[in-house]
């Protein structure tokens, strides 16, 4: 059993579910641009309609109500609420006001993500995260949103998965905007992104009474194959927070979370990047590390590890016969939800909320008209067993399943389904999967 203030929820994000990409004055985001280019999306799909949540938001809330979640995490499209002239677009803003009113009326607490990857194209055109004014633009946008949602929303996440923004959007370039940064630009952009977070925290604290704030990175913990081996666990912990100057550093934990929670980049940062450091002032670091309330974290998978005969950490590629998903990076490693929160709490000492966790499957509609997804049920149950275990030693305050609906899985398109609700993209029909009923049972327990 979790604590009495523990919250079960589900997560979504604007571009992945809303559709209506040019309605009511919405301007273009980098994902509109990216998805329209040939070869970028595996199945040639895009966000034009997807779950049609811009139109069907009242149905969305009905479904949430039936599911029994206490909270709904969704993101706001910057491009709907601010136009190319950096002015407020009231029509777009109204959509979120109406959605939040509907949620609150139904006793579902909104958890709003301010940035879930859909940067306005006009801002990208003037440099995106490399533009030193980006944090002011973000603060302005945050100010508009928080004032408009005053009295409806007090829980905010500033930025979703900075790791993917940088590694996938600006290094591997399989995500929007697909603009490659060199190392010097990368560090500069990461610093500007952290300043966006810091300025947004300041604005939210100013505008919202009783605000609860966090940032939602993602990570993939090292999981000891032997739970009783203290040396192995210590090495797993060290590896999880390690920062090296390699291809993967934009994807690491400490480069973002140390400045936010500890007030500075890890000390090795200054050493390994000494020839290309961005300008970092004391004021910047104070801004970035203003107190937040939670460590949000998106966890899907981990790496089983053991020690070789010289006590060096090695990754093990074996898995234990758990169901396999259909997306290459998602191996089922339930202990992810034990060790991930444990390591984070040991280093940063703040209550933890799992802002995403979910399973991707080849779901189909059966002859009986239903969607049977025992693998997803198995995944949720196994992961929650581990989360419950760790909650005995770490304050765990919530779990948000990703995702309420099948939706636009970025460059992988529509074929990768994570939802508790199946979406038939031919006609917009929504079908509750077996996992929907199972999650409901878990919530009500
Ligand atoms: C992380 C992202 O936040 C979300 O947008 C994505 O769809 C899921 N994980 C699954 O890949």
C-alpha cells in the first residue's frame, strides 16, 4: 500500500493527442515542420488529427473519470497560446481553460507540463535553445499560462525530458527540430534550457498560490542483478550519475539534475568540458536551483548489471522471460522503479513522482471487438510491485501511466501504442483495453 497522499494518474502531451494543428490561430511548432518532411516519421503519419483531443476534450475527461484517476498530466502547446508576434492567442488559451475547468469539475487534478517538445517554429528560426533570450520568451509564456489557469492549476512541470530534447533533437537528430549541435553549442543550449526552467519556477511561484513544481527528466537506471551485493549497487549508483565527454552526455542524469537540485553542475563537468564551457554565472546557478517540490522522473526501462571477476561493472543483456514490447529501447526491467527512485532520493533528497511509465505493444482489435493486452497488464503490475517496495524507504508521491491513449509516438509514428485506450485512427473510435480495467482496479484498491 502506498501513502494516503499518493496519486495515481495518466499522462499525455499536446502534439501527441490534440490534432487540430492549425485551428484557432495556432502557429506552427517544430513538430509540425519535422513531421511534414519526407522520411522523418516511420509510418508517414503526423499530428494532424491523432486522438482529436482538441475537439473531444470533454470525452477525454469522461474517460478519465471512468478510469478513476485523481490526476491528469497533459502539456500545453506554446504555439496555441502565443502567436508569432509573441502575443497572447486567447482562443488557444481558452481550450486549456475549458479543459482544466472540466477536470476540476470532475475532481481530477490537472498536472500541467509547460514544455513537452513542441517549440514554436518561429522561435526555433531565431535560434531555439541557442538564443540567449529563450528563457525570457519561456518566462513570458509561463506567465500567460499561469495567470490564465489561476485557481484551476497549482501543479506544474516546467520541461519534459531535457535529455531527449538535446540527444534526439540535436545530436542523433531523429526528433524535431533535427538541428545538429556541436559540443560547444550543446552545452550552451543545455544551460539555456536550465535557465528556462529556473525562470519558469520563479514565475509560477509568483503567480500561483500553493504551487507544486518540478522538472521531468528521464533516465534508465543500472539495476543490480544481485540485490544483496552492496558493492554492485554502489557501482550501479555511480554509473547512473556518471558524466563523461562521450556521444551520450546530453542523455545523462547529472548534467541537468545536479544544477537543479544541488545548485551546480557536477565537478567533472568543469574538467571534461574546460575548453568549451558556456558562460555560467552565480546568478544563473541560483536561478536554476531555486527550490522545487518534487523530483519527477520518466522511467520505462533499465539495464541489468553485474560485476566481473575484477569487480568491474558489466551490463547484462539477459532478460527474464517477461513480455517484450515492440519498441527497441523498452526492455522490461521492473526493478527500474525500485532502483531509479532510490538512487535519485539518495542524491537529491526530495519526494519522487513517476511522471511516466508505460508499455508499448502491437495492440489489435480482437474478433470480440475488444483489445486484449495481457503484456501491458503484466508490465504495470510488475513495475508497481517494485515501486511499492521502494516506497517503504523513499517518499513516493505518485505514478502516472503513459499514456491514456495510443497516440503519435514521435518519429515512430502511430504504430507504437502505449495507451490504456486504443485509438482506431481510421474513424477516431476509442476502445478501452483490458489494461484500462486493470489499472482502474489497481487505483480503486
Ligand atoms: C517519453 C515522452 O515524454 C513521451 O512523449 C513519449 O511518448 C514516451 N516517453 C514514450 O516513448
